[in-house]
C-alpha cells in the first residue's frame, strides 16, 4: 500500500501536497526509517508485552495496577532505558522517558499513549503509542539524530475505564481535569478505589487531592507538541485503503445520566390511568434525543442511549425506576452543548407531563480537542516523505491526546484497524501498517524537535 | 365491618338484593358458619403451613416439588383426610379431596387453589383457597350437611411461575391448555425441567406429553361449578371497606415477545445515519403500545413493557439487540386481541422503517375468564345471608380459576389485601377477613351442592 519512496537528503527542497515548498531537515531519515523500523521488530516487542496479561492470547487483559500491569511497566521502563532515555514517574504512575535536547530552554516534544487494556482487549490499543514512541526515539538516536528540543516518551496511567469506570485518569491528572471529589467514588470489582490500588502499587498519596495536586504538570508552556500514535478503532482507513489517518479533531464525549421514577405496580393490577411508568418516559426521551441529534445535520453529532437500568425489570411489573446513561459526542462544542441542553430540558418536560420523579445531570463532559495546524502539517510532511497515503479525519473515540490538546499543540496519527475492531481479542493491524505508523511518528518528532546544536532553529 | 347477621332457617323465603325472592336451603348455616369458622382457627393452620418454607417468616418460600412443598402436601392431604375426604392425586400432583354426594350422577362442585408460593411470598396467596375449601367442607360435615352433588377440594400444582417460569401448570394440565412442546423448554435455576422435578417428587411420566394426556380431566361436563377463594392482591376492597369481592371476570394476560436487532457499534464511531438502533425501535413501540391501549377507553385494558433485555447495555455502545416482553391484559377478548394485533403490526412497521431485524410472537395467551351468573348469584346470596358487605369486581391478576372457567361454571371470592400487597413478605389479611371469606365459600358450596337425599334438587 506504500507509494514509491523518495529519498530526502539534508536541506533539499521538497514539494508538499499543498504546493508549497518547504526546507526539510530530515537528513534522509525517511529512507532509513523505512529500512530500520519494521513490523517484525515491532511485533517482537508487542508479542512480549502481550504476555503480561491476565487472560490467554488472543484476549489481552491488563488492568491498571494489577500484577500484570506492574510487570509491563517494568518492561517498558527497560525499553526506555535501552533507548537511552532518562526515566521518571509521577505520583499517579504516569511514566516519562526523556531525551535532553541541545537547547534545554527550547521546550519538549512529547509522545505517548497508555499500556493498560480493557478486559479481553487486543495487543495494539494504547501499546502502539507507547512502544511506537520509544521505537521512534530509539531509531532517531541510532541515526545520530541530535534534537534541539527535548523529547519525552510517555506512558499514561489507565486510559481505559475498565478498572475504575473513569477513562484517562493519568492524562486528566497531568492536565488538571481530574476531579478529586469523584476519584474516590469509583471502585473496582473488589471495592478498591484508585487511591488504594495506586498506594498498593507504590504510588502513594494520602488523598485524591494529593494525586491531583502533584500529577499536575507545571511548566506546560514548555510543551512544544504532543503526538499520539494509535490504531483507528474504526473502519475508515481500511475501507479507503489509506495507510495513515491524520487526526484533526477528537470527538470527546459528554455523559448525561437521567433517572425517571414511578410508583410501579402489578402489570395487571395497576390501571393505565394510575401509572407513571418511567420506562415510557425514558422511551420518549430516547426518541427526542435522536431527533435533536439528527437535527444538527452534522455527521459528527452522535448520541447513544447505551445503558438502560430498569427496575424491577420483570415482565408483569410496571417499572419503578429507569436510569439511562446517554453518551453525546461532537467535534463542535456548541453543537454538543445544544444537544445536551435540549435532552436535559426534554427529560424535565417529559417527567412533568408523565408525573414521574426525575433527576438529570451531566456526569462528565470531556473537552473536544482540535489538532494544531503546525503539528498536522508536520505529520503530513512525514507521510509525504515516506510516500505513504494518508487521510484527514476525526477521532470518534477519545484518547489521552484529548486532554493534552487542551494545553499543548497536539495531533494524533492513526493506523488501520482490521474490520474497525477494537476492545476485542480480534483487534488487528498488519505489521507493515504498524511500521508505517511508527515511521510517520519518528519523522514527525524529528521535524518538531529540530536537528542540530542549540543554535539551530527547529520547525516549530 | 360485618353487617348485622340474619339467621336463616330451612326453606324460609329470603329477599335478595336484586329484589327477587328465592327459597334458600341454608338450614341456618349462616349463623353456624359465623360461629364455627373463625380467623383464629384458620390462622392456626396457616401458621403451621407457613413453617414449610425455605425462608424464615415473614417471607415464605415454597416452590413446587421442593422438600418443603412435599412436606406441605403431606400436611394438606392430612387435613383433607381429617375432614373425611377421600384423597387422590393426578400425574402432575394436582390433589383432590372428595366428598361423595347423595346423587353421584348430579355432578361435582369443586373448590380450591394452590399451595406453592413465590420466593419470599406471604402466607395466604393460594393457601387461603386450599385451606379455605377444606375448612368449609369440614364445617359443612360437622353441621351434618348432606350434599346432593359431590364436593371436591383441590390443591393445584404450581400456580406460581417462580420455579419453571410458566404459571398454572396444574390447572392448565387438567383443562387441556398445557403445551407439552414448551413444558420441557423451561428449566429451574438448577437446569431441571418440570418433568425431572416431578419425577423426583414421585409424579412419574416418560414425557411432557404423558403429563398432558393423563392430567386432562375426562368427564368435565360433570363439574357443576368451580369456586376459588383468594386474597385480592389489589387495594380495592380495603379502600372501599368491603368484606368480599365477587369476581365477575379474570383479566388473563397475553405475553408478547418482540426482539429488535441492529448492527450495534461504538457510541462515538458509528454515525447516526449508519445506525439501526434496536433500543430506539423498542422505545417507539412502547409509546405506540401505550397509545393503542389507552385508545380503548376501558380501565380494564392494560399493557406493560416490564422486561427490557438490552445488549450489550454499556453506555457508549450502540445496542445490538433489545428484547421486550409485553404483558397485555383485558377483561374483553376482542379488545385484547386488537391491542395485540396493533402492537405486533407496529413492531413490524417500526423495524422496517428503522431497518432493524425483528421477531414478534405471542409467547402465551391465557383465556379471559367470565364468571358464571348462577355461581355469582350463589356467592351474593351467601354474603347477604352472612350480612357481610361485597363488591362486584374483576380480578386483574390471573388464577387457576381462569383455566377452570373455560370448562365449568366458575367464579372467585376475594378477601381484602392490606395495602394491596401480594407476592411480598408483608402480604396480610386480617383474621376476621379470612373467616368471612371461608364462611362465604362454605355457604356458596352448600347452595351449589344442594342439601338432602338424592331425590332433592340442588340449586344449580
């Protein structure tokens, strides 16, 4: 699927797709990347990482702060050290591998993702962004590349919500989005809180507040860029036979929780005229929510009534309570806010009309992320230099990058997901596709960090 | 709550509520019944019966063919024998206690109910109709009453659906409504079928068909009447301060099962335009079903979307399948059939419009029962003779009587349920209320069986 590769040499003028000519400082890295970053080498690492799992492959289960997660962390920190990086961890277990640039004041280019998985997930969701960043940096080092800006590889703690029901805890903590007051309210299947599990894993804090205070990154202005390489988790790249997705926005979700209550009663005994059936109220709301979502006319406006908790849920009992969790996403904040408002107002009106009890709240509301134009351009240059095909797209799933994007110039790089599958044992990306993703990441990092002694100017 | 009692003596003319004068053959039984049938005596039996329970009182759990049920059966058969009845059992465990009338060809008056309970039920649901019939017959015997028709007390096997998910198995078997092809498909929590449990309890059949064939009553024309005494399981008698409910119809349910399917997908990844969300289809159907049920304008038309089985039921996953069980009841068959048809047709149209997969079927459809006018009149006479207040009503719950009514002149007698509660440990009926129910039953049986040597004519 890769197009013919064009070797680039130092300071050769290169015609970009958009017709502009830019001076690129890639020193032939594109050629070398295609040779040295291979799917086979990467899969040796992924295959080993996949052994840290509480389930047998193909299903991989590595929940945060379990023994398997701690073993995987040791392995990944080893990879960072092997790549010549200086490793540090923050209070929440976010792990950083740093390569000091020639100009320590020029800022830092960061790249990473998470190493935890869902229950019975696959080998690449998250892991690709961590292993990919380390492999890219190791490649640059081996090529004698000397970055002007510093480079940091990141492994975020628990992007998946599989153990504590809240996604992106590590990146939320680093970026100031973590709400300490709710952190203790979510427990795992054994009743442990994040704090208890973190403390047991050696990341010790006396309170949720301490996590939030100490994980928060201080000098965020110094983050020159953040890049996250990830599998697409959707079918578009595969369907359109594109190698690389260049992600322009992340459709972060808001979660509404609406509960209707009624007096219930026997399915025969309670006349229709006496009922205030919460399942009928929720049904009306589902139809209303679909209507207002479709009314935006935007493909990126989506709402999902995915979870229905109906009690007592017996065929001849009129429901007494129905709780629905409604996932609302958009690439545009104004549109998303409008759907939220109309849905919550609708719930109130339906409850009043049906004489049901009712609560409605925004359970969480993640920031919509818009990618940085210069970072996008650097990714585009990398794919063009590598001669791989690419597609501008939005991420319909959220990522740690959604939080990083609120503070730093950010973009994501996607590689194809076979059949669009993720969070599934059959999650798969072909070795060449993995390699092209890491090659693209390496060349993008190189451009953004800049090459040479401290006096040289980097691209950003 | 009892009005002043008027002693009736042999062949005295009595003015009925409806203004007609009828010759009653109650031989002063009304006076004696009020004296000899007491709440205290009845509750001694109920208290003992309640000890046959797998849970501690107040919650009573006696599922069919468990050890506790078998112990209760031995106790109840003992009570039948004590009352001078000849006991027999059919292949399904339906148990009969027979008092031969002076004219064996004059037919049989039957009365009974069930002795099994739901999980954590109360002491009277079912048991009142069994113990009440035996107590009524014992009273009549002690009074020297000599019936013309034979009298049979019945204990039906498993009216409750708590072990095998199908209600009224015993009475369905006796009346030809049992479907052998489905009997084996329902299993208890341990995976045992009714046949396996029955065989283990000593009721042996080689197949479900054998149960159906051998339990079926043969000479059903000889059933002169069937009476079932039961707690109301609703709030009407208590609210209106009436002693006795005279049940004119039983609103038996039909159960529809509709399943919608769709392709599911990630709550972010799947655009609205690509969805065929089965939960939205089910929501539309719930609203449509409510509309067509209300449109009958009849208080006795009720529909309940009680059970929603939504998969995968996760907040950011578009549902892949939704199965709803819809309980539809009415006292009028034509109205109920119309609601069923409109609901199933609506499901089909909604599925087509939303491009969902779809199945829709009538899972079961129990016969609506209309009480026999002569039996109703006999109950009315009994309450009038006893000087207790009464109310004509429909049963909004179903009973074994619903099946018996398809073959024989039938009616039910209700006593109040405190707070309308049943299928609940707090199920309660006051001792005097229990006694008035059994007194009414005794006097009704006496009228319907007729008194005297074979040459005398009975009332029916």
